[in-house]
C-alpha cells in the first residue's frame, strides 16, 4: 500500500450556494438579465446580435442575444459571481467537493483527468474499453498504461465492464500505479460495482477516476443507480448533455471530498485552464446551470421517464419478437445494475441487424436511436423527457422480417442469414510495444491496410458508435482489427474515428 502523504494546501473554498438553493439558476438568470439590456455590441462575437442576421433568422434573436463572450462583470468576472454560485450548486447537487463546467464535452474532462494523473505515479491502470478521449489523454500525459480487459458478451459482440478482482490483479503488477480509470455505466447501460473498485484502488493507495459520461443523471431519483462519487470515486466525468438535459457539448467534471482531493484540486484547476477555451460558450454554460436545477427539482419528471422506458421494455417482452440486452446482464460478474433510461434491444432475435433497424427507423419512421451494432440498437430517454413510446414500439415491430427487398433493392436478412454472414465480434487487442505518446509522436508513414498488419499503430482507431478504441497508438495492428474496422465503416451509419479515409483502406504506422 502506498503511504505517501498527498496533502497540499487547499485553494480558496468554493463559494456557498446562493439563497434559494437548488431552485435558483444563478448563471442562466444573470445571463438573461444581461441580454435584456439595450447593448451596442462593438465586441465579439462578430454577429453582434444583429436582428437581421442569418443566425438570428435561423435560430431566433433570443439565441444570438444570449451569445456573450466570457469575462463579463456581474456574470463570471470578480468574486462570488453568478458563475461561482452556479458551480457551487452543481457541486452540492452531485455531492462533490468541487465541480467544473466543461464546454468541450466529457472528452475534455477525460483529458483533464489523464493529464493530472502523473502527479500520482507513472502508470495508469485503465479499463480497455474506455472512450477514445481517455486514450487521447494518455497521449497528452505521456503515462504508461496497464489495461484491464472488460467482459465481452460473445452473442452481442459488446464490451461491458471490469470487476474489483480484475483491478486488484492489475494493481498488484503495477507498483508505480497513478490511478485506476474505469467506465460506468457502459454504452449499453451496464453499471459496474464502483464501490468495490473504489475500495480496491484506495487499498492500493491510488484514486479511482470514473468516466461517468452516460450517468450524469444517476442519483437524482430512487429508481436510478447512485452516482460514482457517492460510490467512492475520487474524480468523475459527467456528460451532462447526454441524458441530463443540457446542450450538446456541455459537460461537468466532479471532484470528491476524499484522501486525494487536496492534491488533485489545484492540478485539475490548472489542467482545466490549459484545455478550456478562452471563449467558452455562455449558452452551453447556462444550459448546464438549468440542467442541474431541473434534475434536482423535477424528480417526478425523471420518474415519468423511467416509467416510459419501462413501458417499452414491457412491450418488447410481451410481444416476443425482440429481446432486451439488459435481461442478460445477470450473466456477467462485473455488472451490478442497469440504467433504466437506456433501452438496448437485440434486433437479430427479430430477424434484422441493428444497423438495418436503425436505418429503417430513421428513413421510414423519422425515429432516431442512439447507437446500432450488428446485433442491437440502443434507445435512450433523457431524464425528464417522456417520448411517444407507442410510436417507437409500433415502428420497431413493423420492421421487415423475414428476408425482403425494399424498393431501392436493399436486402434485409433473417436472423439465420445474419448469423450465416458472420457476427461482427470485437477484435482482441494487439500487443503493446510503445506508450500512446511515444507512438503518436514518432515518425510515421501511411501504408495500405493489409500492409499495416503486424506493424505498430500511430493512431487511435475507434469504431463509432460507441467510440471505444479498437486499436491504440503503440499497439500492433492485427488482421482481425482491420477486418472489424473496415466492416464497421461499410455498415450504415458506421464510422471509424481516427481513420485516414472512410473505408479504412490506409493506416498510419510507426516508421
């Protein structure tokens, strides 16, 4: 067990929440008052809130009027500002010692967390199925990494999480561990035993960092799992725009009050300033303030969202054509719960691939779902949102099966045909030869994909969705990975982040 004293003098405390408590939205309210004054705007942004601009014509004059730059007296400049009070309310709501508002998504939070870890050690113990932004953080930090392999559902071809025992084994062989980094919940809604993993990390003398991007709503209703901080995490990234209701690209980073807080707080604050835009969007920031207020004060609305998701699950079970992925979670020891606002449906059981189901729902029914794989689609319901669940269930069950051909000539296979074509399984990672930073910054060359097999990747390659890296900088590229990425890229709505071309026909390798 590490015995180093990580305590350093703490910076100035976060201001107390304002009078009126969680019913207030101090930053959003101050921004609205500011926009209501008769300004002659001779500063940036260049649209100057002109009422006749194309922006105002498309979005409405209220949007451009609220689009102010940072460093405004009475908004975010000075002491005990509305922004300070909004941050204090967010910290109180999530049970944090301190919270930072992010305007470059949860990816920014993951990069910050990775950048501060070198103060604690030289090697990050990382769940292999983390988001690609965590790997980007490894490139920025230069840390070594020891990867903990997640459980994989071979039928669905999806990765879940890791157990405390998996983490303990990795820590035992990593004497210079800086921190443990995991994901919970997963893209498919699987919740890890964060408490047990936190206890394991703390017993080894290191903090637990949780990418809780998909769990920003956790803890705000009795029907939801507890959030990561309440379960013992030391630092948690929260993608507030995903299910908590803020605008796209807005997120939060939460620091717990714990044994590593005194060391981490000033480091996180400095790293935040390093990667945060000096022109942070007032609209995104205000949306975070409003989303926090909504989560805290509208638990009944969140309950309605849970009931709506339960209705979909009940209908899917009753009709019997499709299966729910979460009904099989009990078979995996790393899963201790499920996010009720995530509805993962095994479409192959109903005779259609997930990619084709997503395409037809979008094209024929104007229904968008979050993600598709070969085997499944995932629908999400935001906390406080109550969609037309009957419309979704009806559209889902009108999807064609067995084999048919649409007017455009696209064939739709049965479940048996899909199985015969071969399940798109996750590729096993190649051997690690260099750190992510070493590989990323090394001299590199571009070669044909088939020539890249056996060579060291200089890039992160991640199949989207869900954005989990399949090849990391410093790893050997395998033939299996190349086939997986090319098939993903060829699928409807498929995309490979980091690829040099749409078909993944060329790869960048270390020279």
